[in-house]
């Protein structure tokens, strides 16, 4: 009997250890909050690559565009990545041999995906995916393209012609010019052909304009010099959001710029306080119900404690809005890379998942593509 006691005690201790391990794992898993996760790019993507924008159709289908093999004197090559539900894969672009970059991507359906780009000579390129392959589509004559935006069954282009900004709408027969609001337009949110919101800037400050199908009505949302908004999200006629930078006057070179987030309540625009002191609001993303869900802040910084050196510390890269307040999130650390330069959000329809793409600091002054996912 006495010989069996040590063995029995050992088995009991082992069982308790397993039980405690199970309890610890369960408790840790339950306590872990959701966070942004780094998702690797395909190994075929060469060094010095970056991503500019993404669009998602569901958990198993998303696209991202940018450029790779960009050197100090080399323009690089157009880059298209596709998410298949498991990993990102590089897509071949047969017949597309120009050097340059894809700047923007948007879609009205999985078989009508548009991407705009620019070659090394400054020429505009318009690509379309028809559900099977990517092909060049003839861009509007004489227009330098910067962005494609879709919504409400509509497809619009932002660009310039002879130095003047243009907006173009696809009407079934081709791309037709639409009147442009005063100043510059950097972003659009399209609800319908007669319900379009534009984010931009004028000499008077950051501006948001609304198109009713006949004319634009513009409002200055921040009169601070050099302020601008580049993203706009229309939830309803009494709730519209716009994000960008608050601008600055004077100061030393490289002085950080405060972020700007403004909200329209149906009567007036007001500035919304965000939990960071400097940076640029680069993207807004809705929830599945169309409410504001996420705010991305590129190069976010905060003032450190009094007397700290350096005086600024990293701020939140993402802000989740619950209708009343923000929850702060930081992008994950990636070995051998620094923080992202830009964060472009792409929500996955029907889910709480959100993608973020951009480019990050690499070693010795280089940069690297960055893909993050929440949910």
C-alpha cells in the first residue's frame, strides 16, 4: 500500500496540473480582447512593395492593389492581390506590361471590379475584372485618374484634365463628366445617382459637398488653414461623418498635424474629439448596418507625460466607434518593420471583419506592404 501512495499522489498532481492548465487556457482565451492581426503577403511579392486600397465582397473574396519592386529610380509594377479565404495570392495581369502603380480599387459586384493606375510617364490606366480576368479598359480621354469609387450601383472616377479636377460617372455608355464642387475632391460616398457626398478642401478650409443629381451644396466643416477631409461616410440625412487633417499655420518643418473628425447632425457640422493628438484620419468604415464602425488614424501620435523625451508617443492606429465613444486599438508589431504610413479600411459585407492595407517602414529607409485584419 505504501508503495502505491507516491504513484497515486503523482497521478493526482498530474491531473490537477492538467485541470489547472485547462482552466488557465480557458480563462486566458476568454479574457483576450479582439485585436488587429498581421496577415502576410504572398512570397511572390518582391521587396519595396506597397498597397493603396482594398475592397471585399465576403469572407472568401477580397482584392488589394498597389505596386511592387519600387526602387529609388524604378517606378515598380502594378500589383494585384486576391484573398481566397485562407491566404492572399498574387494575381497575374496578362497583357499589362507597363510600369507604374495601381492607386485605387472599387466594385459594383464581384464581376465588375475597377482599378485605376498611373504608369511611369504619368499616363492613366483603367483596369476591369469581369469575374474571370483583369483587362485594360479605355480610360476617359485626357484624364489623369487618381481614384475610383462605387456605391448604390454607381461607378465614379476622380481625376484631373489639363490641371483642373474632374469627376466622371459611368452611365452605361461610357464615362460622362459631372460638375465638380469648388476646390478639390479627395473622396466620395455614393448612395445613389442623386445622393453623393464629396470630401475635400477649398481655400477656406475642409469642405464636404452633397450632390442631389442637379447641383452641389458645399459646407466648410473646418475653417482652419490647410485643413482638409479625404473620407466621408453618410449614414443618414441626419448623420454624416468626414475625416482628414486639421491643418496648421507656421511652426517648424515636420510639425505634426492634428487629425480632423467632423459630424453632421442634419443641421450643422461639429468637430468630434478623438483620443489622439496628431495624425491623419485616412479612412472611415461602416458597420454591417451602415453606422460608423471604424476610424483609421495614420501616423497617430500623442503627447507623452510632462518632461518625457521624446515628447510624443505612438497613439492609436484604429478607433472603434460604438455610437457613444471610441475604443483604441494599435496595429500589431511586425518583425523587421515599423509602423504603417497609411491605413485604408475595407469592411467585409455581412460580417464584423475589417481589412486594412497600406505600406509600412522597412529596414534602412525601405518600405514594405502591410495587411491587417480585425475579426
